[in-house]
């Protein structure tokens, strides 16, 4: 079971991958990629993030480019999970393949209960978010394979090791 605890960072609909991670921060240098997260939106946001923080958005979270740089930056910054009304499909797939949980609200109206700055606990096994006020918000249950990929830290971790023939 995966439980993620962190602060909520709220965003609206159609959060584009170029807003998540602007092209001028594309690099092989991890520190440059890390610093670029949300730089064009708010240069003060990235330094304020803490490991486990949870990004919350509305509809079409992660629309735009299929480049994985936005997901890489989210991972380098220790983002614990993403929660949204729905996700752009390729972004969801890129996040899952890289071990970053993307969870969909079971009821879109529950988005209003996830307040910026509030603390949440995300239980991926039970598909449930608990707010710091004790409110429980149901999520769409992810499939067993998707949860396994998240728990392994990404799809590549599930590939068999050439030396042993065993994956995670």
C-alpha cells in the first residue's frame, strides 16, 4: 500500500506541460530541470515545494506536449501525487511509467474540498484522500497493475534484471 502525505498546491483546468516545465529548462542537468518546475507561472513556487506535496488540478491536467520533461521535473522535486478531475492521457501514461501517482476524483465537485496549503493523506490502495479537517474524498480506484508500477517507482523497475531474470 502507498500512502502519500503532503501539502496541497492548487491549479485550474488545462494545466499545460509547458507551464508545468517550460522549454528553457530542458536539460540533462537534473538541477536545471528541477529549478524549472512552474518557473513561468510563479518562480517562487518551486523553492517552496517539499517532498510528498500533492498537486491538485481540474480538467485536462497535463495537456500539451508528450515530452517527459514535465514529469521528470515533478519527480526531481519530490511531488508525491497528482489529483485531478481528469488527466490528459499521454501525461497520465508518462507519470505512471515514471512511478508518479495520478489519481482522479470520483466526484468532480470534491475538488472544492482540496484547499491550497491544506495537508492531505492520499491512500492509493483505498483510493481515498483525507484532508487535514478529516474529510474523506473518494478517488477512482486505480487498477492493480497501475498501483504496482507506482509502488515499484516506475515501469522500468518491473522489467526483469538481466542477471537474475527477476523484476521487482
